[in-house]
């Protein structure tokens, strides 16, 4: 078999299987939305006046980062937080006498081109009253100001997320549980879909049999690049919550609003600091996954190896020994 065929089978096909399982799972749970489901094609206003955190949950079970980002943007509109763009100095490239002229000139050019980069700073308003915030808003702020400070940059937040993952995981689970309970109370979801596990097993068995009969195992190590797709195939075969008629109607409206923002506006490239310009369109656009830049700015990718992960007791221990106070209740 050719290299291309091996690549398609061991690397690409697993993700095709995962996509098939996602589609089957969505249909089983009444969550698949086609353009034909959107009667008017586009929705030019937010799907509902509910909190953006709930809409983020309606769109996806893995909603925490987009939901928190949308909530922070909504709080900025209320004046509870301030979001600003600040510069971050890069490590200065050093020039010494041992460099020849060409190398020194190249170093100077690199320093001039990349000396500064920018990040976002989120600051809590000094007069914010926690009792006037909703439960979603309080939890979102506790995730952002996790170590007790009242002003934090996105890079500092990334460091905190890496240093105290256990605390942030617990807070994320609280958010997920709260949103799921709201979904049930609002009768947006009910029960769970049938399990597609045995279908996933059959698909994987056929995949392995095809590798044995037609492709061969001489390039089997290539499958390491396709393992996430095979894992996703199994993961999406599990029973998942089923949308009610009301829940599906809201889901369709969310997708119609997402389509409007992606195809007819420029909000998809909006930044965290653009909420003054776009207003609710940006807030709810983040919630319905129409704006990808803003969540990445608030929660940048964490580089491994920066600091060791802290155990579960670290946050409480650190706070009791350094005297730091947190802006909001941790209950």
C-alpha cells in the first residue's frame, strides 16, 4: 500500500469515524441542527435574554471557558470589571562584544520587531457588590480571580490555572452542575439517549479487521496520530442528555444567531477589549461559539513545565499562611 493510503487509513479515517459517531449521537439526542431547521436563515439578535452562561451550556457540554468569557464580557458592560489591553515586555535579546556586525544587526532587528506583545488585564471594580451578582457571575469571577487578587492578566491567569488545577477543576464542576440543573429545571433537556457503545465497538472491530486484511501493520506506529479520533468515537457513543422540544428550539435559535455573526458580521475576529464596540453581539457571540478569539485571549494555552501542579489542599493552605483575601465568597 502507498504511503498516502496508509496515512489516510491510520490518521484520517479515525477522525472520520469520530465525526460519524458525533452525528449519530446528536441525532439520537435531538441535537443535530441543519440549515433547513433555521426558518429565517439568520437571527440578528441574541436568542434569549438568559445569562450567556446558560446559552453556552445549551450549545455544548464543554462550555466553561466560553461561558466564563461571555460572563466576564457581560460584567464589563455592567461596570463590575474592567478589561484593558496591556503590553508585556518580551525577554530582551542581549548584544555583546563577541557578536559580529551582521549578527548584532539581526539581533537588533528581532528586538525591534518583537520587544513588546500584548495581553488582556481584567480588574475587579472596587465598588462591586457580590450580593447583586448572579450565581453564574460570582462563580465566573472566582474562576478568574482564583488566587485572591483583584487584577490579573491573561498570562497570570494561565499560571494560576497551571499551579492550582484542583481548585479550578472543582469550580468548573460547580458551574457545570449548576448549568445542567438549570437546563433540567427549564425543561430544556430530559433523560439520556440510548447508548451507542456497541456500535462504536463494531466500528472499531471493522477498522482493525480492515487494517489486518487490506492495509497491513507495517506502518502501525502511524496510528498514534489517529488515537484521539478513535478515543472520541468511543467517548461520543456514551448516553447523553436529550433535548426537549423547547430545548431544541432554543438550540436552533442559537445556531441561527451564530450563523448571522459568522457570515454577516466581523465579530468572529473581535477581541476581549471590543465589547464596547459590539455590546451584546460580542457577549452572546462568545456564548454561542461564534467568536473564537476572545476565549483564547482570556484563557491562553498553558505551557507545560512552568510550575509543578499543586495538590488539592494547596489553595486553602496558601491562603491561611500568606493572609491573602479573596474578593468573593468561596462557598
